[in-house]
C-alpha cells in the first residue's frame, strides 16, 4: 500500500510504479503527483519553505529545484527531505530507501518487541524460581509411609 493508502499491486508483479519507486527522484515525483494530488512545483516549494528554518535551505526549495530533484539532475539536501516527509506524511526513510524500508522498520520493531517480551518471561521465571524453595526429596520408605508429621514416634 502506498503512503497515502492508494492501492499498489502486490510484490512480484512489476509495474511502472515499481520502477518509479525504485529511485529517489522517482519517489519524490510520486509523492508530489500521487500523494499530494499532483501539486504544482511552486505550490510544493511554498509548503516546503514553510517547514524549513534555515534561509540557505529555503533556497533549495524552489519549483525549479524540485523539478531537478524529480528528474535526477540534482540530489536534495537532508533538510529538504525532512520537510518533504512532513508535507507528504511519510518517513524520510521511505523517501530515501523506498517502500520496503517501512516494512523493514516494522519488522525490526516487531522483533524487538518480541525479544523484550521473551526477556520479561525469562526474568519472571528466574524471579519465581528464586522465591519458591524446592520441596525436599523423599526416600522410597517415606513415600510408602505417607506424609511425616515431623515429630518422633
């Protein structure tokens, strides 16, 4: 599924979108055209500039710069990518690495959570084992006689 919830063909079926999303400039173009509703370069540049703090960074967010990013003629700066991720509502990692990056991050988070739960179980078992003293071993004669009262007969 695309970042905006649009349908994307399942993996294993190559489409023009797969090719488009396989490059940084393709993903930038995809975000502007699909996620942001075919926003114009200048409108996107205005939104990006609002997100940027640094004056030098704002100069890299012009309509012509964005067009060069999307055609692969220029590489965007990190601050531009952060602002673009805010505007488009996707992670910087998705923009830089592609659609599988979010899946990989989700898998890593699930694995870390599973390991944390497993570690909690082991810690709880260790705590239970130290709190409960094991029952003393009984001999065969004691087992046949039944429970002992602890006193002499």
